[in-house]
């Protein structure tokens, strides 16, 4: 997400480890001021389904060292904050007590003698503070001198996630159906586990499965008819013990009719047995992380996946069949969408095991001749049309059919850009194949075909290769040594294979192999059908979402079709193990939480309806007065003064005072953005930058120069939106400007509801954290982690810190996070008159269930280490939650009268903490947004640590409140604002880093892997850290929104 202007809508994404697309999305989530934010990491990069408003962020105006430019001058009248109710704390299992924690605190919870100062939140019930924070400079590691490098504090002790404190009671009841299907299995007996060693050990799983299936057939009598449920790698499970403890098999197998027979050596060795009754006693087992429970669940999962894995194309936990017609839904660029289903065995409350089954969609490459693939790539919606001109035309300024058939500046980059579907597949197929390629076309095609699997067609037997690159020279000009003589590829194919080339001036495909000089002409190669691991273009992503975003009732129908189409009743493996899968969705009890009323200016309040609230005719809760601002436009247009006037008018209506701009500057191709900002816009509070496609300045450049180099706030707006400045667009821009400058658009207020937050009686700080990764095919770029932290009583004002991590590093190292947490605690202390937070609530995004223990050992330990590195024996209570959107649980209204919107989704606030949740641990599902398009996906929250002893109602209500705190729109979003902000800050750093790399030519053309293995790389990491470091003027503001 970024700050680009216009109406736009927010796309729901899962970051699901699978490839599922087409989740619910809201009109508010996409940044309305810039609609062309490039996604990082492909379809499953991240996700967001809705968006919301923000709070008082006092922007520091102190003059830092080495002042690069005049500090922005922002007049900020102090708002009259509403009185915070000093409500008594509601106990989960006891009487109401004034200002005391729920139950008795465990180790690491707040000390009863530590209290904030009288200026703190809830200060009237707190005693005088201890001096807990030092004013010394922040160290990066955040460790005390006695601590070992990247080790936890000596007092830290691992403990399993806390048990459920009970279920929630707030909200009105709602009956739901969910795509969890009950599984019946023998409660007595055992699963028998065997280890598999297979040689050669480099074969793909489908071949390994074929080998084990051959053992079942060939040695059926030796196995006594017992079937082998196999995971494709190392594990076999059986329903009865095999008649041996260890046995070696020699298996001859033909992988293809025309292939030679290969021999495989297989050793099957006993590991042990798992009693099945552990699964019928889940509520009494201490944790599902125990080895017996995990092994039993894994065994059932492998049994249920064995037959589908042999019958379908497997991608992660999803199964796909090639489209019946031979052609999937076209996405452009040689890609197509396949629809399949996802399945996973899940333990649930009530002593049950369920099968979570969902519709799954992902992008595949079409199986077709390479020449057809070439035509699709270079004619895909004018890609390669350069940056050229207003007219666009056929070339759009440099290569490709920039404007499609209509010309007129409609090509991508050809004057206004936009749609991709000017030439459909049939039209592209009728185009002649190019006889040669321009340099730009060659680079583009090389980028698309590298790494793809192809088969050659000039041989009598099938041969498959992986494409390493395409050659610089054509087949006619490419020579190699053949029997001591230099021979061209053209001559070789004519003499050796009797096949003259029709396209001798096209380059060859350079294949991977033991021989480094395998060159095959394109016309004798075909692209194999395979999963697309490369990032889709924005146009392809849009096509995928349009295809997959189905209303809730239609998705429910698709899921039922998939459960019937899986034919579990006829699965011989399930029969062998005595397993049955119900074909009826589970019915669960849910609750719909009441939304908080939203307070705006002049002490007025607005009640959200269906996840949004109307602020027309209402002012901001705290509007900032702007003294100076200006506009930079990539292209002049006649109505630019109208745009400036409408923006000023809209902001003034919101009581965000905005005079006419001091400068409207048309950017020229040779202009230096940094020089323009320093000379023409010095002292401006904010600069509006109107972007026009690939023309300079680009979005990445604007953010790098503004946020990092000069230290001036910028707000990007798309050219097409600036040309038509409607009320909605102007309102959305004002939301972001006010927040960036330290204002507050609106705040949630629970004072007048039936339930008041107990934590507002003592100071708290709320963290959000996320780690973003480069695109799937990027093997070198680092991962970027962002942490945000609240600075005020309304949890509306946040600070952000971004850090460079190893390539695809998922979890913080202890000292990486400890230093950031310490820095944020110090910022909170200084901003709140030396008040220390007594509670830390940490929302962590992007963590899978298999990483929970690692997260506790590293990230929870890091938070404790940061607190204990500060003086005064500082031990605030820590509550650590993981927020998961990468799951496949869907909720559907049983009663149609409960459905919301045209898509028929569950209403915002729908909460489930029974039936399909964890058998013992503290977790819940919350659908906090209104799904406008597609099927809404609830966020799944799992508590890994809870010193504060929150009840289910308390934590669910807090979480829902935070989903109303997102400043970029007047809507509740799909997960808490601090987590959303960390996502935005990380992506902002990614764009900055991309622009820095382009400017510094950081990356070479080689595909070298990024790692920490050398001093040179460590030096590069420090350079990257410096490149993404936000200017001191903006560090204490919400620059990333």
C-alpha cells in the first residue's frame, strides 16, 4: 500500500503460504491517492481487505544535527482530549477491583509498586513513578553489558502458549457455517510410522510416490495387503504393522513410456507407533505441540493426502487438475488461472478433528510452443511501450504494441496507461511471430522465460530442460565447437537433425545441464504447464482477482462441489485406515461485537454501520493548520489550479487549515528532485506530487528523496485522479495529509458503550510487527522487518522502525528486536511526560503455526530483554498475539438475514472462539471488516504469551477497536491498525531500497544469492540500513501512511 490518490479499493490478500487469491476486499483498503502501488512478492504478498482512521501525533520540530533543510512549520492547536474514563478493571473470574490486574500476575507481569507519574493515563489511581528510563543514547542491540550477544536475559524462561481463559460473551449471537468438515477415525488402535530412504534421492515427489506405489503393487503379498500412506519424502504411515522392522526393495520403473527403465533402491525402516486415542482427548492434553499429538495429526493428514497427491497436480497443500477445456482462465503474458482445492487436518475444540477444505486458485504457465509464449509476452497489453509520449500509438515510445489496436495513448506507459486487455489471446495468436527481437524485447522475454521448464520437439524421444537464459546472438550468428569445427546452430540443426530453421534471427534458449553449451532454437521448444513462481504484473493480478473474487454464497457452493468431487468415500487409503470425512460443513456459534462510536471534531460522534462511518459535513477530531505547501506535477494540465483549489476547500471543511499552494512546479525529465525540493519547497509542511505512469519523478524516487534524503512530507496523487478532483478523492487525500502532519482524523470511543476497556486505567503501549519478503523468484534481496508502536492513550499515533534482515528470514533475532523495542519504549517515555507503559500488547503478523516456539524463544525473549535493559527493574506485563491471514477458514451466515452487502458476507465484528478454535490454547477468529467484493476472510489471532491475564472479551474488544484506528479511510480494516502500519512501513522501505539500488547500480546482472556469509555482504547490509533510514525530521511522524 502506498499513498497514491483516487477512489480505489483495498484488496484482500492472504499471505497464505498457498497461492490462494480472490479474498474479500473493501473499497476503502486501497490507498485512494495512488492506485498503482506495485505489489512486492507476487499475489500472496500481503494482504489487506479494508482500511480506517488515526490520531494525535505530535510532530517534533526540534532541530536535529546537520539540518538538511528548513524544518516544516506546522501550527498545531492543542485539542481538548476527551476525559479518559477511569473504569474499574473487570475480572474474568472474580469481583470488580479498582485498577488492579486480572487475577494475580505471573512472573514478568507489572510490579504492583511501579506506577506512572501523575501526568500519565489513568494517573489519578496510580502512585508516584520510579525512575525507570535513562536519558542515555539508544544502543542498537538494546542489551545490558552483562548480557551475551543475541541471547535472552538470564531470567527468561520458555513456557507454552497460555490456556484459554474462557470464551467471550459480548455481542449478539449468530449461527455460522464454516468450511471445516468433521473427520471420523478409530479412537482405538495405532498409527504405525516408518522412515523411507530412497535412492537416487534427488527425484521429485511425484516420482517418489510412483516408486512407493510400485512397491504396493509388486510386493502386495509381502505387505499382506497393507497400504502405504506416503508423504513423498521420508514418512510412511500404515494402519497395521508391516511384517518386518526394516527391509530393502529394488524397484525397476519406467517414468514414461518412451523412457528407459530406471532402478530405485528403497529402504523402509520402523520408527514407532502413535496411539490414536490422544486425538480423542485433546482437551486434556497439555499442548497440541506434544510429539504424540503432532505425529497423529501429521499421520492423518498424510493418509488424507496420499491418493489426491497421486491424482492431481500438487502445489503446497492444494490440489489442481489441468482445466477440462485445456485452457484455464487467461491472465495474459502466457499465464492462466487454475482452480483447485486446499485441504488440511485441523484439531478443534470438543474433542474433534476436522478437515479444512477451501477453494484454491493459482497462476500456471500455459502449455504451449515457446514462440506462442514469446508473442504473448511482447504483446501483453503494450508492455515495453516505454515511457513515451501523450499519443501512445502502436509503439508507445519504444517497443511492443504500446497502445494496442486503438493507440491513442492507452498502452502501458504509452501516455496514460491503464488496461491490459487490448489484445486478447485469440488476437495475439493470429499475430505473426517476430522474425527478430529488439534489445528491450530480448531483455523482457529473458526475464519471463528464465527458470521455466520446457521440452524439446526435434528429437524422437522426450527431453526436458530448465531454461537458464536466452542467448545474446541469434541462431544464425551463434557458433560452437562441433567435432573440432565451428558450426552455427542453424547449420547444426539442418545437418544433424534435418530440420531447417524458420526463424534463424531469433535467439536460442540456453539450457541448464552438465554441458554448459546447450542451445536450442525457440521453434523446437514448448513451455510445460507449471506453477508460476514469478510475480504477476498489476494487470495480471487484477485479472486473477476478478476471476477469483466470488460472493460468499458462490464460494460456499464451490467448496461443497470440491468436497463432493474429492471422492473421499471411494478413497482406498481412507477405507484401509477406517477414516470417514463428513460432507456437511460444521455449524459454529459466533457473536457479532458492537463497533465503537467514532468521535470527530466539535465533540460529535458517528456510529459505524456495516464497517464504515460517514464523516461528510464533519471536521477532524484534531485538524492540523498548514502554513506552506506546494505541488509538483509530472505533467502540466489546465485544471491543476482547480485541483489545488478543491483540495484546499476539502481540507478547510475538515478544519485542517490549508492556504493556496506557494508553488506549482511542472517537473522536467532532467530535473533533480532533491534540488527542486530543497530550493523551491523549503519549509513546506507537505508537497503534493502528481505522478504520471513511468514519467519522472517515480513514486519510489519521491519517497526516497522526501522521506530519507531531504526530510519533507510528500503525498502522491495519480494524474488521472488529479484531473478529476471529486469529493471522495479529496477527502481521502485529506485523511492522509492530516495524519502525516500529526493530526487525528477520528478516534474510537467506548465510553458510552456497555463495556469499557479496563486497560485505560493504566498506561499501555501497542506494538505491530511484520516481515516482508522479496518476490518468489528474487534470490538475493533482503527481507525487511518493520515495527510500529503507539504513543498515545487512544492508540492512534504510531512510530515506525524498519530493519534489514537476511534473505527470507522469518523471525527476528533477539537483539534485532530488543533494540527496536527499547527505542520505542524510550520514545513513549519522552512523549508522555516520563510515563512508562505498564502493559505491552504486541501484534505480530506473518508467522506460521510451526514457528510459534521459535517466536517465543526469540521475540518474546527480546521484548523482556529490552525492558530489563532499562534501569529500575522495569517489568511490564507482556501480551503477545500472532495475527494470521494466511489460513483457509471461511465463515458463512446460516440465516440469510444475517448476511451483509451484495456479496452476502458475515457482518463486521463477527467473532468465533469455540468449535473450530484450538482445543486448549487462547485463540479466536475475528472478521472486523465489511467484505464488499469476494468472500471475507476473518483474521485468526493466537495468544502466545499473556502476563496481563486478559479475558477473551477484553482482548477481542481491544482487537476490534484497533481495527477502527486505521487513518487512511473511514472504515474498519481486516486486522489491527498497528500491524497494518508495520506492513506499510516495510513496503515503503522496500520501494526506497529499490530506488536506491537503481540509482547506485547496487545489483549486478548475476543472480547471486543474498546472505550474511561475508564481510562484504555485512558492509552492504549497513549501506542498506543507511539507505532506508528515515530523515530525523520525519522519524516522529506517521510518514508511511
